[in-house]
């Protein structure tokens, strides 16, 4: 009899870490991705080329795999924000999942925020805007600064913090360009520490083992674009806000209709209160969930994600911290241009504080001006006994990469 098989939607660099966890659990892995050169294709037992954003093509790939003798016991993603594709496959194959309605609520920002509003969750003011003129009107009503963003994109594509009225027309077209449905929204800007959390809903209760402080040191450099430079755990604000985060995440997940599933939070501590920008029904991109969480506290979120996707009942104690260390993530932001050569990765990988490091670009690739998260060309995750040590290690390692770049 064929071994238990997990289907992972997405086969990029971070998915490879999920494939490795599934293998350590003794499972086979079937992956799908629209990029025929996805690194996960070489790691998994089986793969098929299908865009992660195309639910029907992904389901066809799964059915085809089964017709050819494969089995699928569960379906999931990590890092890729494609809850609808995952739910669609789960629904049609009779597998565990969050359901189509909840997946839609998690996919579209206006719909999500309307769900939050019904439960009176603490959150920024928001409004969809029909055109540039409407944007100006609502911006006047909310008052600057505001955040302008596409209603249905991800990876911070087109997300802009606007402090001056003259920048509003360009912000509208920048955001609209990233919306597959040409829809733009604005939000009140919430000042304050930004947090990213990783966790699960298990039978209607929220468990949030990882709270990261996100690093926005480059807000001015990339203005008006909101580009994050990693983050670190444990959070400075823990344990003061741990219970509040649990409660906000639970209410947010229930508002979307989720009783069991992955919950990743984008939160802000604003005027002393935890407010929710959005939640995602998958583990973070950016190596928060896959690498930094297990390094910092020993919790294997990917394993739990796989178990939930298989429909197994999960003991919440497996989300308890196993130890208290620290981890930090930092990205590289070289000048834009054509990559001639990048040196230093092999030394970084040998450093004892290095948990993970990867350069996403190859020689000859062009690094454009960075305006969003998928544009960041390299990452390092480092650990340390304390948060300060982990940050020092991550900065030291990422800064040791030597970029040879030709201006174009
Ligand atoms: N109203 C706001 N107030 C303060 N910060 C915000 C606001 N909206 C967005 N941000 C910051 O910008 C980040 C990206 O915005 P958002 O999550 O809406 O876009 P996204 O495309 O879904 O990005 P990602 O896929 O990284 O979550 C947020 O995680 C948050 O740090
Ligand atoms: Mg987000």
C-alpha cells in the first residue's frame, strides 16, 4: 500500500522546508506550482505544474495524480497566500479543510474586514475606493497618514503609507496594478509596534506560540512602500499582551468562520491595544513559521500544519514552547541592477548561529527597485541565547554577503 501522502500547494524555496518536515514524518509529498523550475519539484516524490492561484488547474492536477495511482490524504500550503485553492482541492477530494466560505473570507481584504467589523474587533478604519477622486475624498475624511493597498493581493505588493496628499493619485494606480480585480482600498494608518504571529485554531480555541516583533527600519528608505526587514522573537511586548493576542486571534478566526486551521496574524499595538490588520489562513512567508519559530522555542508549526491538514486531532500541548531562546530574520537590500556575483553564502551557512540562509537571485538576474516582500533577494535566520544576540547575529550574517552588481 502506498504511504500516506500530503499535497503541498506551492513548491518555492520555503515550501521545500515543508517537504522536508513531511519526509521526516515518513510521508510522501505531491507538490504543485505554476513555475516549472520550482525547487520543490526535485525534492517531492511527485509534482505537477499548476498555478497556485488557479483552483481548477490545481484540482485537475490532484485528480490526475490520483488517477495515475497516487493517493492524497491531506492538502495544505505554507508561505503562499492561496487559502481558496487549498480549500477548493480539500472540498472536492473530501479532505480536511477550512471550507470555501472561510477561505474566501481570508482571501479578500474588504470581505475579511467586514467579518471583523461584525464582531467589533479592534482594527483600523477601512473603505474600498472606486477611483482616484473617491480616494482623495475618503483620505480627507480619514485624515493623513493613510495606507493605500489592493483589495486582493499579498506580499505587500502595492501597499503604501501615504503622508502627503499629492502622492494619492500615484498611490491609487500603484495599488490597482496589483489587484487582479482592479480594486483598491484605504485604511487608517495605525502607528505603533508591528507584530507577526503564528498559530492555530484547534476546535474553536486559538493557540499562538510565536509572536514576532517585525522590523520596519526601512520605512523611510522605501517610502511610500511598506517593506519589512524581517523580525525577531521573543517579542518585547510579551508576556504583557499574550492573552490579548490569543483573544484577538480567536475572535478574528471565528469571524471568518474558522474553528480549526492555521492562523497567522498581522497585528499592531496601537495606543496600548492590540489591533488586527488582517489574518492569513497559512503560515507566514519570510521564514517566521518554518525556521525562526522552531529555532526560538522548539515548536514545529509545519508538523502541526500537516497533522491538521490530514484531519488528525492535535494535542495543543505540542504547541507549548520546548525552550526559550531567540531568533531573528533579516533580508538583504542591495542596490538595484544586474547581479554579477554574490559571495559569502557558504561562510554564512557554516556560522554556528545560522539557522537558514538563502540567496534567491542568480548571476545575470536583475534586481529591480525593491517595493514589496517577494522582491527581497536574500534572507538569513540566526538564533541566539537572547533576542539581542539573535539580532546581532542576523545583521552580521546578512551584512557579510558581498554583492557585485552592475548598474543598468
Ligand atoms: N492600516 C495599517 N496600519 C499600519 N500598518 C499597516 C496597515 N496596513 C498595512 N500595514 C503594514 O503593511 C503590511 C502589509 O500590508 P497587508 O498585510 O495589508 O498587505 P499584504 O499584501 O497582505 O502583505 P503580506 O502578504 O506581507 O501580509 C502589514 O503587515 C503591516 O505591517
Ligand atoms: Mg498581510
